C-alpha cells in the first residue's frame, strides 16, 4: 500500500475534469455531460473505497500518509517562504473520502431522476462535479491554506447551486446570504491561519501538531490573547459559518432555494460537515486554546435552538434544514465535550441518513405537482396519506427518521447517544457542562418529536389536498430513484458503524474489527509528532510513517479501570435517558398528529408569542438583515459615499479651484472696491498728513497703483530698517 | 551589443511605430486603422512574451542582457536607460496583453477613430516607458507624458461629465508629479557623493540616511521629507486615501478601454513607483513610514469597500473596488516582508487582470444598455434578470467578479493571502481590520450581482443580445489568466521572486 | 582714446545695425504713399535688418566678454544670447504685425520702427554696465513702449494703456533714479563693477542707507519685468495694446529687464553679506508673490490675451527664482527659460491673434472645437499650452526643471514647492484652452483667414523648438551655460 | 556715510540740506501723483521725482565724489525727462482728444 499524490489525485481530479469538460460541452451534449459527471464520481468512489479498505486492513490508529509537493516558492536568501500542497490521509480522511464519494455517487444517480426535466439539467451536474471535487480535495488537504481554498470553492459552488433558479427573486437573496454568512466565518478562519503561520511557519496539519507537541504556542500572544486561543477561535469561527452554528446559522434554511438533490449534497450531507471535519482536524489546537466549553455551548445552543424552530416549520425541506442545523449542533457539542470519535461518527451517520432524508423529500416533492401553479409542492399541510402512493419512499424516509430520532439499532442512536453520554461525563467532571448537555438532551427530545411530526403529516392520515393527491402518480420503482434511497436507508442501521447491534456493546458482533469505528478514529496523537522539528523550508520528502502495529480496541480509551467504569456507568445512564426521551418524543408526536388526541393548536395559542418567535427564527434574520445591514451598514455606506463625493471631493478637492477663484475675486475686489472706497479715505488721511488740502479727492485707478508702489516700498524699508 | 539587447527598444517604440503608421492611414479608412492597431498591439504583446521567455528568473535586480543605456543629456548625467527586472516584467506583459485586448474592445468606437487609436497606441508607448525607465528623469518624463493621451482619451471619448473627469485626473496627477519633480531634483543634488545622477540604481541603497536639511529653522531628515514628496506623487496615482477622489470620476467617465487601462495598468504605476523608486532610494524612511503606509492602505481597503457598497452606478462601484484592492497592494508593500511584497506585486498583476475583466464586462453591457444604473436615481431597477437574458455574459461576469473578490482558485486569492501572511507578521490589528475588507469586498460585489442578474428579466433588458464572438474572444485570455494564475501562480511568482527578495533584503538592512 | 572708441564700436555692431535698421525703415516708410497698403519692401528691409543684427550677434557669441566704452557697457555671451532672444522676439512680433488685423495698414510700419527702437533700448539695457547706460536703456525701451501701447490712436483703450504705461513708467524711473542717486552717493561710482567691489566692504551706516536705496532701484527694474507688486500696469497695458504689441511686450522688455536684473544681482551680490541676504530675501518674496498672483489672476480671465498677460507675470516670477540663486546654474536656467518662453509665447500669441482677427475678441469660447477646423493649429496650441504649464517632453518642462535645479542646489525647498504648486495652478487655466479646443463642439464652421498655409507653416516651425528643446536640450543648454556674465 | 564734506564756511549749504530738499521734492512728487486728478499734474509729479534724483546726483558729486559721473547723470536725467514728458504729453493729448478729459478717473476702462 504505497500511495502517492498521483495515485490519490484521481479522487479529486476525476470530478474536476468532469466539471472542466462539462463546462464547455454541457449546452450541446447534456447527456454526455451527465454521464461524465456520474462516471467520474463513481470512479472517485472506486479509488476512495480502495484507500478506505486498505486503511481498514492496516487497522492502526496512528497510521497516516502525508505527501507534499511545492506549490510555489518565494525563498530568497535569508527569507524562506514556501507553500506546499499535498495530501494527508489518516483513518478519518479515509472514512470521509469513502462517505463523501459514496453519498455523492448516490446523489448523482438520484439527480438523474430528479433533475431530468429541469431546463438546466446539465448545468446542475457541472456545479455538482466541481462541488464534489472541492469537497474531496478539502478532505485530502494536508494544510489549512489548502483547506481554506477548497472551503471557499465549495462556498462558491453552493452560491451557484442555491442561486440555481436565478429567475426566482428569492434565489439571489438566498445565495448571497449563504455566501456572505459563511464568508464571515471564513474571514476569521483566515485570521486563524495567519496566526498559526506566525508561530509554526507552516500550516500543514502535521507541523501544527508538532508545534503543539513541542509547546511552540506557549507564551505566544496575538491581540493580547493567547495565540492558541486566537487561532483555535478563528478556525472554529470558520466551522460556525460553514456548519451553520449559532449565530451564523441563518443561511442554511434559505439554501433550500437550490434543487433538492443539491440540498442533500451540500447543505446536509457533506459541505456543512466540512466545518465539523475541520474542527476535528484542529481539535488539539482547540484543546490547547481552552475553547472546549465555548464549543460545547455553541453546539448545545444550536442543537436545541434549531430543533425548536423546526417544530413550527411547515415546509418539508425547512424541517430537514433545521434538523440539519440541529444535528450539526450535536457534532459540535461532541467536539466540545471531547467526544471526538462520536462527533465524527455522527458526522458520518448523519451524512448518510440526512442525504437519504433529503432525497426522499425530493422524491415526495417531485411527485407532487400542482397543476394550477405548475410548481412542485413542498408544504406539509397539503400532503398527508402519501404512504399509499409512494411506499418505497415512505420506507426509506421512515428508516432515516428513526435514525435521526435516535431510536436504538439505528445509526443516529449510536452516534448521538455517545455524544450525549460524553456530555454527561463532562458534566459530572465539571458542572458548567451541564448547560450544553441538558440542551443536548432537550434537543434530542424535540428531534424525535418534529421528525415524526413530519412523518405523520406527510405520509399518514388523510390527504389534506385532495386534488393534489389525486394527481399524484403511484410510485413506480426506478433504479435511479429508489436504488440510492435503498442503499442509503440500509446504512442507517447502527451495526455498520458500531460493531454492536445496539451500539452500546451489549450485543457484540464477534470480531473486534467490526468495531472499526471506535477503534480507528482517535484524537490526533500529537505526541507522535514531537520528533518532528519545526520544518525547515524546502522539504518535499515523503513522510508516510512506516510500520505500525495493528491497534487493538481499548475499551477504556486509556482511562484507569475505575475511571472507565465510571464513564461506562454514565454512558449507560445517558443511553437510557436518550432512549426514553426519543420514545417520548415519538409518542407525543403520534398523540398530536397521528391519533390526533392532543390538539397542537392548543399549544400554539398558549405560547403564541413563542410561536411567533419560532416562526421568525428568533428574529435573528431580522436582526441581521433589517437591523445590522439595512439600518446600520447601508446608511453608513451611503453616508461615507456622500462624505467622499459630496463633501470631501466636492469641497476639499474641488474646493481648491474655488479657493483659487476666490483669491482671484479678492484680487479683483482689491482693484475695484478698495480703490473706490477704502483707499480714498486712506489716501486722504495720508495726504492730510502733508497738509495738502484736497477736497475733491477722487483716486483714479492708476493712482492706486502709485500708492501701492509707495506703500510697498515704504513697507520694505520699514521692515529692513528695524 | 547583443542580439537581444534591443528588445526593450522594440517593445517601447513598437506602439509608437503604430502611431506613425496610423497617421499615414486616411481618416476614412476606419477598419484599416483598427486592423493596423490590432496588428501593432499583437506584435507588441508577442515581443513582451519574447521578453518573458528570455527572462532569467534567477537574477535579482536588473537583467543585464536587456539593459540599454544611451547618454541623453551628458551634462546632467541623464541617460536614456532602459532595463527590466522581476518587478516590472509582470507589469510589462500585462500592459502588452491589456492593450491588445482593449484594441479589440474598442472596435466599436465610432467617433474620431484615427485620433483614438493614435492616442491609444501613444499611451501604450508611454506606459512601457514608465515601466522600463531606469533613469529617474526618463521615468518622470514618461510618467508625465502619459497624462496627455489620457487626458484626451477621457476628455473626448468619455461619458457625459468627461471634461470634469479628465481635468480632475490631469490636475491631480500633475500635482503629485510636481512634488515628485522637486524630490527628484533634490535627490540629484543631495546625492552629492560623486553620484550626481538620476540613475535609479545608483541612487538606491539608503545613501541619504544621514542628510538633514533646515527649513525655516526646523530640521528635517532629508530622506523622510523627500520620501513624503515621492510618496504623495505615487500615492495619487495608486490612489491612496485621501488622494483617491479623482478615480471614481475618471473611471466612470472614461470609455471602456480607457477604464481598463486606467485600472489595469495606470494605477499599478503608482505602486510600481514605490517599489522602483521610493522604497529602494529611501529605505530608512520606508521603514519609518511603513506603519503609516499600512494604515493608509487599511483605510483604502475599508473605506473603498464601504463606498463601493453605496454606489448605484456599477462602474463607480468597480472603481471604488479598485481603491479597495489597491489598498491591499499598499498593505503588502507596507509589510516589507518577502510574502507581503511578493503578494503586492502579484496583486498588482492579478488586479490588473480581474479589474480589467470587470470593466470590460461593464463596457460590453453598456454597449447594450447605454446606462449603468444598478438602481436608478428614481429607485427603479436599472437591470434585472441578466442571468436569464445573457447567460454567456453572466458566466464570464461571475468569473470576473469572483476573481475580483479573491475567491480561492482564482488569481486574486493567492496575492491577497500572501499579503495577509506578510502583514500579519508586522501589524496584527491592521490584519484583523483588513480582513473585514475581504468580507465587504464580497458583499458589495455579490449585492450588485444579485440586483442586476437575479430575478425576472425587466422589460428593457429583454432586447439585450448576448456577447458576440469578438467580445468573448477578447475576454477569454483574461479568463484563462485569472484561472491559471489562480491555480498555478508560479509563472508570475518565479519571475518576481529574486527581484522582490533582493529589494526586501536590502530594506531589511535598515 | 579715440582708437579705444573705435575698438569698442567693433563690438557694438549689432546695436548700431539695429539703429541703422530703424533709420532705414523710417526712410523707406517715408517713400510710401498713404494709400499704399502692401508694404512688402518695408518688411523685407526690416527682416534683412534683423537678420543682419542676428548674424552679428551670433558672431559675437563666440567672442570673449569685453567691456567697452570705458567700462560702461559689457558685451558678453550672456547679453548677446539674450539679445538674440530679443531680436527673434522682435522679428516674431513684426511678422505678426504684418499679418494681424489688429493694427491697421499704415500703423504696421510704425510699429516696426518703434519696435526696433525698443529693441535697441533692450540691447543697451542688457549690456549696460553702469547706471547711466542702464537708465538710458530703460528709458529708450520705455518711451517707445508708451507709444507702442497707444499705437491705435483712435482706440481709447489703446491710448489709455499708453497713458497708464507712461505714467507708471515715469514714476518707476523716478523712483529708480532716486535710489540710484543714493547708491552713487554712498559708493561714489556709477560703474557696476566698481560698485560690486565696493559692496564687499561696507560699514553699518552705509548698509542702512544702501538697503532702501537698492529697494528703490529694484522698483524700477521690477516694473520692467512686471513682478508683483510692480506688475499692476501690465495686465491693463497688455489688454489695451494691440495683440502684436502685447506679444512684443511680453518678450522683449521683459527679457531686457531680466538681463539687467541678472547682471546687477550677479555683479553686486555674489558675495555673502547683509546686502546679499536682503536682496535675495526680497527677491524670494517677490518671486513667490509674482508667481502666485500672476497665476491666480489668470484663472478667472475671459480673454485669452489677458490670461496670457497674467501668465507672463507668473513666468517672470519663475525666472526670478533663477536669478535669486545668484549662480551660473541659475543664469543659464533663466537664459534657457527665456529662449523657450520666446517660442511658446510667439506661438500662443500668433494663434490668439488670428482667432481675435476673426471674431473681434479673443474670449475663451472662441476656441471651442478649434481642433475640428484647424487640427494642426490646435495641436500646436495644445503643445504650447502644455509646455507653458511645464509638462514634459516640451521645452517648458525642461526650463522649469532647470529652475528647480537652480533653487534646489541652494536648498530653497519652500520656493521649489511654491513654484511647483503654481505650476499646477497654471496647468488649470492653460488646460482650459485645450479643453475648449478639443472637447467642445465647434461653434461654427467658418474659416479663419489668418490661418493661411504660410502662417500655419510658420506657427508649426515656431512650435518645433518647443518640442525639440524639450527632448534634445543639451546643445542649447551648453550655449546657455557658456553665456557667462562678465565679471572683472 | 563718509563724512568728509569740504566745509568752506558756515554760509555754505551742506549736503544734508540738498538731500533733504531732494527728499521733499521726491515726496512731493509722489504726493502729487497720488493726490492730483489732473493727468498733466501727475506728469509734473513725475518731473519732480526725476529732478529730485538729478539734484541728488549733483549734490553728491559736489560734496563727496569728485568725478563727473554724477553730473553726467544729472544732465541725462534732465534730457530724458524732457523726452519722456514730451511723449507723455503727446499721449495725454491723444487721450484728451478721445475722452475730452484729462481727468485720471476717466482712464479706468481697462479693468481686471
């Protein structure tokens, strides 16, 4: 197993070339373009799975591949500067690659069904190919600059995809909002990179780990704050933007303006996961910067807050969008409470079931065609009873809903439960962690509730829009619609990730290798990098670590026996609580929307103010757009522009011309006015001084000149003789 | 004299040959004039590429084989001295490219074709002169002569308010250059140590550190005082806040091709002046003032961005964005680090391509719409739904726009990133604030894009036709440049590396 | 003694030739009848005369400096060069007179005769090496100038100009003489060289008397150069006089005055001391004021002629800068400035004059869209205007560059900055003409008869030096450098 | 000032007296030029000033500098003053013919 850049590159380059070629041929050869895109991503998937399974074979926690090449080199004399690009593959990367290519492949296939009738069928694949290649490149990146580049490229793709239906007025706003909001985070991210560079002299992950292990960050300050904190915070701000965490979550719900498969790909499964992925990559830095509690709180707030908003959504995609934010909150919470492994697992499981959910929703929406407006319907109040019309979609969606709601045996339970368990552990160690963990549990309850609310409203009960229902065709099985759903829903089973059927080690599958996830994904062992001296510039040597003993699963995660016992204990409690919570959520949803025993309207009217707040997304969009931008930024801009052109340019710059003209006028005035009035008296006085009586004194113009000469000379002489 | 040594002469005088040629073509044969200009600029561009190919990237400083030095005024030690190094080469190639493209873009100029192209080629010659001149006097002459064609090009072929803009541009720049002239003459005499020359290379290296002078009893450091003089001279061209207000007028009023040249090449002459003259000659003053320059650059970045956001005229918006982007160059220069200065030079090149694209695109649009309002003064939309109406146009516009805002993968990013890496080492606070400029940069462009391109096609836009082959043809080289140098910047960076490194190491000694 | 005089006369040939030309012209004019409009022979004779003067002057250039007529006059390359400028200026004005409609038929020869007289005065002035000759020179110059100013007898503006000029000239001459008399009293001589020697060692009392005396002296010269604050006559006179006369005034008397001022400054004040300080200080203030006032006043003018008049004031200020540094560099820069200024001024006034002939006034608007009718003329005018403002690669820039050189050597940075800013101001109003010519649509399609092919050719050939001296100025600069002042 | 005036007797008029007289003439001339409105009078003022200078030259020659230069200056001043007065009067006459006035205030047509 000897990977070099060129053997890994096809993963990225295949979709990229598909994009590059498609960009030119898409107009004329739409079908070829679509085929190219799909073939490319499948090829990527092939390469990625080879890597993934090779890593599974090695089965070592600290095995990694790290190869670089020089991107550009500005070294001169005593000033070294060199920027490397390259790949860094460890277990986490391999898993991500496998997941991203897999999910993306399925979404590509599904899109051939969903987008087929769209006017810009081909162009969609152009964007998606570029997007996928950027995401894969990001995952493979060995340094932060490279991450940043592809991070931004994905931002661009999401901008294009959200604005895909550019003739809709809202699309422009939504795409711009998405780009700008994430860019806010990106700017901080860039600052974090700069801060790291200033200490490490490189932004390669391995160099950062080495610097952390060597204590290079100790005693370094930027803006009066510890540099590790600044850098970690900067990078985490990037995560907040990209992964739609509080307070920058506002863009994600609007991202629905894009086509539904793109929502699945970008705004659910992969792109938003990039933020969490980055946080995990830089976890040692966050830890060193003492940011964990902050991260946990952000995660908790997001998880809970987004879940509450999801309660009142009627648009099926909006529910899913908020659930995405909420689930991302869990991942961030996981990062914050040190549940590295579980956070990453949640990232993977969530990607699978959320992709499936969005595709299913897409399937539903695509089938519902309003004949009056010629638009697809995505409002849940107009659905209902679709179970009979589209049973396969229903089943796929049900699996995923069970997964997201945290019902045992499903993947969501495995990962989310462990995050919550770790949060509880953290809370028992440090009481301040109670806040995020309680928020987390509350969010889990709401998740179960709103997801099942969505299920009941969509698939159960009587159809509420009869006309629409009648016109909906009964679902026909087609390979590009149902196969992706099928595959994805199969992978919502927890067993693929946990190696135990319950996810709690109660019923174990025989071979420990089935617990690959818990075994292989570990926090970066920065002490492994200690020997790596601060890199002198100019290395291109390959740094794949040679041999590793195959790791064994340490159930105690390196803790003492007593500690481990305590942790297990807490975990069991947590699992129990979350199961109870999940089922009660489902139960309440059923009472309200299935059996209709409880009237949701009662709650709405009781908490009407809260209801309105939720409907308005806690007024945060209003705050940003109406408050900060419309009331603050734009008037400020106008003011500045007015000052610039209306005042500064007009008076201070053009004013010089006026000054000159004024001086000219003064000169003229001296000639005319003063001669006629003031100088007459002045002359008179001077003349009287010589006892000459001049009654009819009228100074002519030329005489004024004489006076001037005389006065000037007198003045000169006077000054000189002093 | 080696065979290649006349190359600079050829490049410098080739456009002038073009001017002479045009003078012999009858006024009525407009197509012939255009074709001749096109051939001429193509040859010039090819020559610049030859220069690029023959350039030795390992040599810091001047490329000796290309040097041309002919005594001009012996009594003053003034030489007709041309040279090229890694800092000027990217600008020269850029000049060759942009003028070629602008000839194509000016194909539709109807008024006084002969005069237009004659002045245009003359302008190119003077611009080359500025970048080639290695004698301060020669530099100054070219710097000033350039104003004359610019004045007429803006004044005759410009928009409604062209006279005002042309005069303003002219006087503003003239004011700066007069200060430069005083500084230049002072340098000549202050050198006094057997140098007595306007040779830029001979003046370099902090020879004036210990000189002082007394004005009205107050003692000034010679270097600092005259650094300020030169600074103002160059800053007006850049333009650095608070000397920036000529720019929006000039840009808005100038015809498309001239806006392109103005933004793409002429603004760079200011920063080029810093690199070539002000910094190497007064290194100690440069160090002393670098904080101030950085703050000014920061103001440029932020202030330009804020003002851009308020604009309703799309060309004015892009003009202010130039102010903002040139602020990044100033920041990079102020950093005085290898990364910063390399980033600045690269940004000069990249901004040249991306802003040129923006202006060209606006020009293309203007030919169809004959107005440039994003929002008209009465509040109605000036454009709407262009994405639907003009798909090709939109795609190229998107490339231009994202290149301009520094999207990674397009050229602007690398230079901005380098600049940030450079300034962070010295000015943390400024870095933080300048990053805000990145954010705002995206904001005003995207907002403009949203208002013009998204949504339904408004009535008056329905008659617009998409870009024709000629327009696409001349946009393509820039698109390619923007993308290729975004992915693989080494062709540009390799060229400038040694020269910039040389400059920075020289500055580092002070 | 007699032999000495003869020897002196051999150096004095140009002046004598000028006088001969003047008398000859009077005689030729007398042969014409009143109704005879075309006076080809007259002008031909005039050009022959000027050409011969020019020839002898050029021959004189090579000679060493000599003092003639018992040290009362000096023939040195410096004065010879400026005399060449004056002769060329006179020729230019004469040609303009023969073409211009501003002066009626039989006044044209009169102008030429007077102008030749003024030329003689100017030549005397620039060679003068004692106060007597200086005074005679100034008066010859002035008295004929009064007549020139009021040449248009029936025009009340013209006679008013002459009146003002004469009154102002009278008082100036008087003041100057009053100053001179005290200088003579204190130092005991009227010879410049001796005064220069005597000025090196002075008692405090002498300084106290001499300072005001020299100021009075300066007033007389300043009036000829038209520097602030002795400039007030000049716009009025320039305005009231016919355009060819204005052309003439803006070159010949000004150059002559400058020559005298340069000689005085150099001979008297080359040595450090209280007098030197005072003189340079006053000249600095005057120069700064002259530049600024001239420029600012020029901004708001409607009439191009008046604008040029004010601008000539400001140019005099710039030339003063070259004088006040009291160095060879300064002198050569002033000489160069005078040479270039001559050509620029001639071109500008020629064009203004022809436009004025067409429309009856020379307001700025008359130049609207000139380029669409007379592209070559407009380009020449534009070149001249850019050159006057000091834009490379035109000679005006080189001239300004040298002045900057001269003052920066002496480290007068403040003056340099003031001069620079003035250059910008002047650019503003010079550019106004270019702007109107090029950017405005034409008012009418009418032909301007003055722009005949010949006249256009002459204007172009006058512009050639403006451009040529801006690029290849080394040779002419060498000539200017050789134009050293005669010092004992 | 060197003070070696040849004091031939108490009745001799001394140099300061001449200088004072000429100064008075000078000032008087200036005042006349400034204060009088008649152009002829102004011309007379010019003459006064010129003569004050001439007087100075003569006086200085007499008392300090025993050479001819001062006297020659005086002579020339007288001659040239006459010439100037002649031309001045001619112009005034012309002016009078046109304006029918020798009032200086009528000469204000040329304005800035």
